[in-house]
C-alpha cells in the first residue's frame, strides 16, 4: 500500500492484531488498486477489482466485505484481515422534532467532530467538518475557542457522508432507523456544505480529494454544483480551489468594514475585504447561474444596522451573489447576542429590496442545539459532570 493510500484511510485498532486495520473509505480507484496489490491480486486484474470495490463502497454503501459476492471468497477474507469499511464512530446521534440530525463522531485517535443533516421536503443538506477545531479565532465562533486542532484525512471527510447516508437510509437498499422528517425525494442527501468545524482551505488537499470522490458520477454522485465550500477568506487559495475543485463557494463575510471584520474574522488583517472581493470576482465559472454565497451572522448592535445593510448590498453590487443572513447561535460565554428578530427583518428588507431573495437562514434543529460547536461542548460538559458525580 502506498503512502498516499494510507493517508486517506481511517485506522481501526483490532483485538489481537499487531497493526491497526485501515478503513478503505476515502480511497480513490488508484489507491484501492494499490491497496489490493499486496494481497496478491494479479497486476492485470487490479483495475477491475479496484472498480468492483469502488462500486461496493461508494455506490452500494457496503459495510461488510461478505456482501461483495462478485469478489472471490478468499480475496474477501484477505480484505477483511487487512482492512475495514469503518466510518467514524458515533458518540451520539440527536434527531430533532423537525428531522434535523446531529452526530458527534469519534475518530480513531479519540478526537471528536460533528456533522449535521438538515432535511427539507425535496432536498437534504449535510454539513460536514474539515478539521478538528480551527486555527482561526473568529470571535463569534465556538469552534475557534477549541485548542486542539488537526486536519481531517480524506477518509474522515468522506466517512462523514458515508455515515450520514447509513443513518438516513440513502443507499440503494438503505433503510433509515428513524425516518422522521426525511425528504420525499429519492435521494436523502442531495447537497453537501463544508460549514462544520474547521477552515477547509487550510486542509486543501484532503478536502479537494474528498470532493472528487463525493462528486464522482459513478459513486456518491453529489455534483460539484451541490457541494459548497465555506471559507473565512483564505484569499490565495480561492482561485486554486476554483481550478482544482470547482465547487460552489461561500464566504463568511460578516462585516463590510475592515475595522470591524478585523475584529470578528481576524484573518481579515492578513487579507482585507478588498482583496477578498477581488478573489471572488475572479472565481472560475462565476455567473448568475453559479453565484457566490455571502454569509452574514447577525450580531446585536455590532453589525446589524440599516447602514450596514445598505453598505453590504453596495459592496456586492457587481458580484453574482446570494446573501445568507444567519441568526447568531449563542454559546456559553459568547461575547455577543443574536440581533432582535425585528432588526433582522429590517436588515433583510434592505437586502431583499436590492434583489436578493429570502436571505434569512431559518434556525433548524433548535431543540437539539444543531449549531456550530454546541453539541461538542454539551458532551464535554456532560462528561465533566459524570466525573464529578460520586460513583456508586
Ligand atoms: N471555517 C469556515 C467554515 C466553517 S464555519 C468559515 O468560517 O466559513 C461555517 C459558518 O458558520 C461560517 O459562516 C461561520 O462564520 C458561521 N458561524 C460560526 N459560528 C457561528 C455562530 N455561533 N452562529 C452563527 N454562525 C456561526
Ligand atoms: Fe474557524 Fe470558520 Fe469558526 Fe472562523 S468561523 S473560527 S474560520 S470555523
């Protein structure tokens, strides 16, 4: 197996084995071929076997080598000894009244991330993480306060989608254990957004390789038009992302003036609004049919004045854009409050009048706190209180 293949995989410790077995999730066709070679598969069969495996992994969602009936029994056994089909481990799964799901997931090294699924009638959006924590320190974001940071592997990124498809029954023979609130459409996960934990452009290669697997038409088959990468504004990586991955783009703008954006999104000190918008204007493929989404979190008395709203539409006037107003999700100790609903409506009216349709992202899954960083903090607190409670 090559270095490359190893870096994409999830390792699962196995009882009795000296070495942990690696999950094949996250490997592309070439890497699957490289994984098969040491198992004695003849060179001339490698491509065919790799493509069979690919189909079982990404078209059928197999979780057990035993179901791979077109692969010889001996090879299946070999595969089972060397590899797993493991997804990240579920620490907790919460299902909201409205069908929103939130998973806290544990990675092989014990680190935890979260993934959120938001169903609507005719579509389902999966929000995935790209890092454990985040090196950036946006002042309104709970992820930015977490100390431990590492990049997710390609396997850990693809694994979030595989796991979500397991849980919402989004495979050809899939059954959702809890069907509440799922879309009526054939496919349950139609869109993927990189809006969970982490700054995806600081994990460029793994996120790009994961997007290539996810968008492959003979696999998970979620087209690049339905994958959105959200960035806080890593300007030099934006054109490269457009060329190498070409997904839809969202920008965490949150402020129209550099002085305020420096405070809210500190990466702005390095790449100010002007440079960010120049990179947006030059984004490959940008058109009215392929707009950039600008995210704007509504912070009471900070960035929510009518003057801010007017400045926002003026700033974006010449860019094919969508605007998403996001009600601030408070977290314990957060230095902000969410804007009053009345103020959000007034702000939205200015934005609407400038020609942007229904820009407020309605809060979903409030009863399970499906907001950035909240589930993780809740679970940490719970464990702390478990530790504190006297043992019987
Ligand atoms: N790091 C990337 C992607 C992850 S954050 C980025 O910053 O774009 C995804 C979105 O959630 C961003 O727009 C971010 O600004 C927003 N967000 C973070 N914390 C939030 C909070 N407490 N309330 C509302 N939105 C928040
Ligand atoms: Fe990181 Fe995005 Fe949170 Fe900023 S908003 S700290 S970039 S995850």
